[in-house]
């Protein structure tokens, strides 16, 4: 896969994950106080992971055509971590 195509795909993944985080945030508003605190904590963790992942995507965008393949591994691990955290949050609540 070419770098530009990968960047577009990666951005779409981030956009989708951002949407899922927003849905979780909306659900948190309708929960009881004790659950809401835990929900908000997890959402904050997700946002932190998302910020890290966005930085990794920027590294890919700014890397040379030869080096971006190495950089994408870190991005993919970050995306997987966010996806797992979202699934965990959904299953808990």
C-alpha cells in the first residue's frame, strides 16, 4: 500500500474511533453518578490514547516514503489499543 493511501485509511480509522468515543461520552451522561465517574475516567483514557495515535499518524505523514512503513507499526498498535479499550468499556457498561 502506498503511503498516501495508508494515511487516508488511517485518518478514516481515527475518525471512526473518535465517533465511537463521542457515543460513549453521550452514554455516560445518562448513567448513575457512580458509573458516570468510571465512564468518564475511561473516556479520558481513550482521549489520551487517541491523541497519542494522532501524533503517530502525523509521524507517518511527515516521514519519508522509505521510512513510513516502520512508523505505521506503532500507529496500528495504538489503534488496536483504542479499539480494545472501547470494547472493554462497552462490555462493562
